[in-house]
C-alpha cells in the first residue's frame, strides 16, 4: 500500500504498518537516490527510519518531499496464490540464483552437485499456503532466505554435511501460523542452509 501524495495527510497515520509497507517505502527511497533526489547519507538515514517504523504516520514524512512518480513500478508480492513461474533449480558444477518477485509452486526441487543454489523467497508468493522445497546437495550448497513472517519446517538430513536453520539479528520469533515453507532433502558432503531475515536486514534482496 503506497503512501499518499505529500500534500494530502494520510488518514491511516495511527495504523500499524506491515512488512510490505516498509519495503515499498524503502524501494521508493532507493529509486529517489538513484534519480539523484537523495544523497547517500539521506538514503541511509531514511532507510533506518523506514525499517524501524511502526505506523503510517512514521513512514509518511520519509517520502513527503518526493514526487509520487518515484513509487516502485513493480509491486512487492508476499502472499498466497498465482501461477508458479518455475518448478526446479539445478546447479551441476555451476551456480543458480532465484530472487525477486516469483511464485513458488507447491513442490519445488533444488539439486546442487559441486555447485551452488541461492533462493530468496522474501518477495515471492506461495502458490499454496504450504509449499515444499525438496533439496539434494552433493558436494554443493543450497541457501534459502525467507522473511520473518514465514513458518519454516526443517526436515533436512545431513550426511557428513551441514544443515542449519538460523535467524538474523533482530528477527522475530517463528510465527505460530501463516505461510509454511517445508524444506526436505539430504546434504551429502554439502550444505543446506535456511535463514530467516528481519525487515530491517540490510542485505541486498539480490544475492
């Protein structure tokens, strides 16, 4: 939900904002910096305030002096539904990256053999309320990143390998309900790692 134009006070100013709202304002700020409207210090300061905002009233001043044309042209999609855009990722002696806006199917297969796969689900929709990523990492690595609103179920087995489910600093506890990501598979002399990231995490959405 985009902030209203700067000349019209936002009637929702006391309502709580969502992750999508914070991300959308952050994208507007980055676009404005790319256009030369903000310098890097201003961008850094406003991004910090955007990711810390709790209400629309806190977000509104961050874009009040920017033209509404800087609004992102591509919506952030983090819901349920849509037509899956791919069903598998394969990296054999190679590297595969999947990020941005995409639709995760009910079952997605990731196979890394002497290669690496990186899947960023923070802007992805799930085709179903629960999706499964089936992984095989043979002398390779698979990395999966999700937002803090996703319930992650780790069912990975490691054979002389590594499997981790971790959270970045400041991430909220695992929610009790919501979209579910079930990660299954085997890491043989390889690694399968899942990381939950907080909205304020500054790591790029693009690997």
